């Protein structure tokens, strides 16, 4: 059994310049895994809080107080690691250590265990319970596929300043690509053509970007979507074929619960619950969206179900709605609220919680979209998590060092395609793109 021989934590900064926690875990004195926790700007009310009172310093104190429990533990079993973490902080939501420490500890442990086993991280994770037996093709017959990269090309809402659209993200996905290399290149081309269009229509456009590398122009929702569609068409693509657009409405940002209305400050209108369903449906139809995330606020399960019923071929996706919580996903599945859900490990806290969520998704036929946060590290564990969980898409942006790191990791993993990762077993072959 591999055993953790050293653990160390430190304060580092994320892509937004906010402090976060990084953890190093060494297995058998040799194999070190490292993970730094990301953080969101549009945070669901049911998400795990990142830090306890006292912030990063308080989490680091919990880590050093409990280093003795962590050393000696088996990092090769995500469930066993979860037990160790739960001994330190048994309450739901990690009130003592904070979700960020649970994230960094569990991912650093998994990386060091994968290294010590000589396996790529995606395969180490794909073999872990409760995920492995919930997937349609369990080991040893497992077929790993690449999720479609889904990237932010135009940002607004909580990710960009005044004058930008109210909706948070306009996303590109190269739905017609049959290789991950082509999908990444296509997303980059659209991002770049969109800049040209924005510059042409507003010579004063500074080239400014939002938190995730999408352009942040002074445009309303409608004009922003038109510009994104034009960028695709200028490159000779037909929307819904070679490429498709998606939107993260992040509607909880607009939702004013005291007045039961969605307030679109920047565009200057308001929607009641029914009008919001029509507003989102209209955009989905006119722009042939393949992907619609949080089109209504985080507690509007029935309104989401209406959108889901209208658009069976669209990935009607929960993010703030489902917050990487297996129990909430089961509820959403029972009510038909979504056919896809975002998986962000730090929304749940630890890796084991996220694997439980992925297993719940697989059992209920809910497609997964593994996702970055707007405040990111330069690491690329989520590229492996996306593959391991059989995600349909990997939402990681298009440009920016912390986003490209995830895409470049997909390119490295693709080198093992058709050749396996060297140990000659069948189940490690990467076979093409996910089914949308
Ligand atoms: C989202 C995410 C990532 P944040 O809402 O989906 O795109 O943003 O990390 O700010 O919650
Ligand atoms: Mg979202």
C-alpha cells in the first residue's frame, strides 16, 4: 500500500490575484502531487464555502494541526482519503477546514498516488469508486473519450465590468470536430475572429477581457450574441454544425428574490419568472444554442424543467442549481430540471464528493460538464477529471495562461491516443470525442 510521507501547505494566489491554499503531498518519499484551490465569482448559495473564518491562514493552521493524521494514510484510494479528511472535519460543508483545503488535499493526494502507480491521473480517477461502477463501461473495458472543450469567448455579468452584457458567458464549442486538436484550434479561431469584429464595429474597443479570457465589449446581450454568431459565420461555419454557441446565463446574479424578478440592469429590463423562461427560450432558438446553463435562478427547479422539456437536444445545464451536490442532482433529475450538470470539485469540497456527484449523474443519465472557476490556478487536473468522469464537455476557457494550461494538457494526453499509455491494457485507450 502506498503511504503519504509528507504534507505541506502554503498561501499562493489565483488568476484573479486572490489568496488561496496550495497543498503538496508526497507518497513513499518520492512522488509529489500539488494542488491549489480555485474560486468562483458567481457562487451558488448551496456551494461549500472556500475558507473558514480566518481565511487561508485558518485553513493552513488546520492542516498543520492534523499533519500527523494525514501522513501514513493511503492516497491510492480516494474513499480512504475522504475518511481521513472527514475525521478532521466531520460536519457537512467543511466548516472547520474550508472547501478549499478539502479540494487541495484530495487532489494533491490523487496526483501523488497516480504518479506512484505510474498511471495518468485520468485513469487513476476512472478506476475509483463510487465512479467506476456507475459508468456504462467500467474497468477493465473502460473507453476514455475526450470531452468537447467549451470556451468563453465573450464575458459579462459577474466576470466583467459595467457596459458589458448582463449574461455572464457566451461560449464556443466545436461540435463538428472529431479530434481534440481540431476542437481547440477552432475555438481559438472563433475567439480571434470575434476580436476583429468587435474592433471593426467599435474602434474604441480596447481588447479588454473578462475574468475567463472572453472579450468584454460594451454591448448588450443581443448584440454580443449577434457578434459571436457573426464570428462563426465569417469563418465559414454553420451554427449548430461545425461550431455551436452556448450561454451561461448565471441567472442567480440577476434574480432579486425580494421582488421575484430578474433585473437586467445593464440592458434595462426586468423579467418575471415566466418572462425569463421566454427570454432564455428565445435566445436558445434564435442562436441555435447547444448549451444553456443556469437559464433560471438557483432554486427554480420547475422553471428549469420547462426549458428542459422545450429543448430536448440542448444541454440544459445546472451549475448554481446543482452545485456539484449528489443529493441536489438526484432532485433535479427526478423533476426533469436538467439533462446536464456542471462538475466543479470545489463547489462540493473534496474529490470524493465530486466522484459521488459524477456517479449520480451517470446513474440518472445526466451529462456532465467538468468546469473551471473564474479564479483559477495554472494546474490541469480538471482535464483528467473531465476525461475520467466521461464528461461531454470541458468548460475551461479559450485563452489566458491558466485556461490554456488545461487545453495543452488535453493535447499531451492525446499523444497516448490509440497507443495506450504504455502498459498494454485495453482500457487506457483514448477513443475519440465524447457523444454530445
Ligand atoms: C460559472 C463559473 C465558471 P464562477 O458560473 O460557471 O465559468 O464562474 O467560477 O465565477 O462561478
Ligand atoms: Mg455557471
